[in-house]
C-alpha cells in the first residue's frame, strides 16, 4: 500500500518527519487486531507528574494529573493519561466505557489504587506500512503529534475512525493480528 503524504515536515530530535495525509488511507484490505498485553492502570490522586522523555533524556512533555484520572503504566518508559477525541482525560472509574476489561480486583498500589486491564476493542490494522519517518499531526489533540519510525503500523478505530500508529517494538510486544475471519494469524506474546 502506498500512503499519501502532505508537502510538510515536522522536525524532532534532528529528524524530519513527513506529515501523513490521514484522509486518504484505504483500510479496506486491513487485518483486524487488538491489544493483548494487560496494562497496569493507576487511579491518580492528583499531582502525579508524568514525563515523556526523548532518547536524549530531554523532557518532551510534562503532565500533572488531576484526581481520578487513569494513569496507564505500560512500563517505565511508557506512562500516560489517555484522552478521548475531545481531549478530555480518561477517568479511572470509567475504564470499561473506553473498551477495557478489568482483570481481577482493584487493589492498593503504593499510595494509589490500581487494576490490571486489557483492551477488548478491535481495530483495523495495516502492519508495517510506514516506510519513512512519519508524523500524524494532531493525533492526540491540538499540537499533540505522533511521531512514527519506519516499519510502524497504522490502526483505525472501528467506531471513531481515528487513525493512530504503533511503533514496531510496541506492536510486537502488545498487539495481535487476526485475519478477516478473526482467526489467529500471529502468535500472541504474553
């Protein structure tokens, strides 16, 4: 599949990322996939500082949580508070409204509460279609771009039609692809 790009680049960490034209992506021959790795979700007490750090160790963004928000802790380098299409933060008490199935009970975690959950949302998947450094402009809200390395995968949410990307390492660790008949096509990594 050949992707369409805009005549625009955004530079980050010395790399020029080509802006993807998300209005013309054809998902008609896509696979169906979903996240399979359970994630730890922590209820914010408010005031927790979440830093996204570049490969060079510089702060890319700093977010200070508000009470009740859902902090997704994938690993030490992948911690975030997800937002919906309008930019509102997800709330811990509403995870099931966002397509997550709770695994087990809510339990104390340091000075917070936490639960493990897994996504029960299927998405359209175009594996490894990113062939150059690419950026999805405003992927997570105004000026919140998603930068994707080569070999990244594109996903489209069935309901919202939102398009995002997944870098190859994250995809391999956390996702599975099903064929159009929803039969397992790739080995599930736990």
